[in-house]
């Protein structure tokens, strides 16, 4: 990034010597740097335990299951499912924020049963929020069911003018008449929005281009693994290569996770290849977070160890986070670590010693 040129005052006029002037300019630029660089998160390194439940900074259980993270003005905002503790039905999409990815401040239940009559009894799964630069709106995409079974297979949209405000329900629908279950949303480097969801009883995984305001589907751009029976998509981009990480479809039970790569979202995708162990270290993927810092950009795998797989409910689930390793530009790897060290300032994630 180019910093603006500063004009040097002629010596002997105005306030002070050229040297003092240069020092003042440098100090000013140093103070401005966080704003000029887009408010990246700044925090001390932290150690995060793996395969556990988390609490927020008020000491309450942190419920953001099947969730995703969006970085805004120096904070990571985490949105996810916060279900009823008795019947597992939709209660809230909750939002928390953090600078270090360990200390999470509860912000708001951004979508509730009262947000719309359609949500009074429902199932809302895998909410993901993206920001639209041109409209200035935050757009949430999610999977919506009727709260009784999984027959609706709809995508749904809600929007807000602020990242953690009350989101306004825009409705649910089948994108271009396709069934739509497990879902994610993604903004490409050129600002084009995409939604990815499981179609045809989960046998296909569709990549849709969104309309300019991100609130609707414009076009089905790819169905790269027909019959693949994949769910839980997490899409990210690294050095011009797109990675699509997925699980198999075995309900709440974890299974072998697989991924594919491409150099364009609507282009040629590779076959799916295994990653991690046979059960995703007992978890199902929900999101991969790029952590961009002063030293590096690292990628954090976020998965859910569903409580439902061991006789519990979604709110009994544990979070499994892992550093993503890249043996080469088109290959990713995941290994278990009991604790992670995360440094959001530097942009590093590593197994804790
Ligand atoms: C697997 C999905 O990934 C979850 O989000 C949830 O829909 C369960 N299936 C329900 O069985």
C-alpha cells in the first residue's frame, strides 16, 4: 500500500526545524497506520484448548455452533447456532467478538424466534455473515427447516446495517428451485459473492454466484462433484488457489473430511482428497478462518464435535480448532493438537508447545 507523500516545509519558516518536522510526520503516520491498514486485529498471543466447550468473557457458555467468523474494524465477529437446551430447536443466532480469538465478548442474539413469524418454530443451521462493500450491509446466509423434519431444504437470508445489530429476515427459498441444506458464503477478492450449498438430498454441492447486493442467487456456476454426497462446506482462498473443505453426510456423526482445489470458482475443480484422520478428529468442519497479520497469513480450521453424536444436543457440542498446514500450494493437511497458540497480530497459528 502507498502512503500519501508528505510535503516538506521550506527550512526556516513555520514551526520548527526540518528534522523535528520529519519526526512529527513519522509519529503521525505511525498513529494512523492501524486505520490505513484496515484495522487488523491486534492482540497478545493466546493459548486455546482444543475439543472443549468455550465460555464468553461474562463466564456464560459460548454458543456459536455451525458458525463462521467475519473480521470487521479490528474485531473477529463469530456468528453461530444457539439452540434450545430442551428440544434442540432454533432459539438464536448469537454473535460474539474478540481481538485474540480466545476472549469472546457476547454482543447480541442477532436473529431470534421473534425476528419473523417463520422463525417461531424452525431449525436454523450454519449461519454465515458476509459484508457487501457497495450496499454497506451485512448479509447472513443460513439453512432453514420447519423445526419438525428436514423436508424444506431451503436457504434463507437476513440483513443488518451493523455487524452485530438485529438482523432483518428476508425470507427462505430454494435457490433456483434446488434443495439447499448445509451452506456457506464467501466473498471473492473482486467483490463477487458466492453461496455454496448441498443440493439433491446432499448428493450434489452447488456453487452459486450471488446478486450484486448478495441477498439472492444470480446463477448456478458449478456442480463439481455430482453424486459426491458431501456436506458442511468451508471455502477459502490462499495465494490464488480456492480450497473447498467438506465432510461426508452421516447426520451428526463425524466422518472422513475431504477437500478439492481450483484456481477459479466456476472453473475446473480437482477431485476430493482425504484430509486429517478418519473422523476429522471427531469433528465436522464449519469454517476456515484466514488470520492475516504482520508476519504471515495463517488458516484456522473450525469444526464442531456435535453433542448429538453422543446422546446430547447442539448446545452440548465442543469446538475443534486446528492449524491448517499447506505441504504445497494445492495441498492441505490437518493434525491433532491438544492446544493451539494463536497470535492475531503476527497472523500465526501453531500447535502449542
Ligand atoms: C449434518 C449437518 O452438517 C448439520 O449441520 C446438521 O444438519 C446435521 N447433519 C443434522 O443431522
